């Protein structure tokens, strides 16, 4: 089914997904889509990006910070990397992320926060080295 044939919630989700994660990431993901994982990718595009991330009640910055806290607390390192990179598009600054990870230390544990600080520090350093700014340095 082509993107134009998908439900409106899917199309909204794809637009939000692209705005938050960036076209390059979404294009890579879409290129790697297979018949096996297509239903899962459609699910997260519609549910996570279309139903949750597209809601008006919280800003993308706020959703980004919440997502980082949850991922850090759960130890979901790959997704933490992805969403740390997304801060360049969401408006969450390095200071915001530091404060989120301080909360993780208290509410989810120091080991979880320690790992998250290490990962996010590396992601931000790579972003700066590649000229991909975090929100603190201006949106890309």
C-alpha cells in the first residue's frame, strides 16, 4: 500500500516522524522496510508518531525530554541514541537533557543515568563534530 493510500493518522505520523527524526533517518528506515516488518513500522508510525507525538497538548521539546527519560530509565540504548540525535529537531537543549538525566538518576537509578550520560555525551560530541547542531546551538 502506498503512503497516499494509508490512513490519515499514518500520514500525520509520517510527517511528525520526519520532523522529529529527520528525513535521512526515515528514508533509511523506509528503504530497509521489508514485508516482515512492514506491519510493525506502520504500527509505530501511526500509533507513536500519529497518535502520540502529533497531539497538541505537549510541545515536541517536552515529548522529546519525556521520551529520553523513559528510554534512559528502561536502558533502551539504541532508541536513546536516536532520540538524543532528534533533539536537534525538537528544541530540547543539552541543558534540558542533562536535567532529564539527573531525574533519571533519582527515579530510575544511578546506573541507568550513568549509561545514558555516557551515550548522550557521545551522541552530542558526534553531532558537533559533524556540524549537526543540538538545539542549544540552533535547530537544523
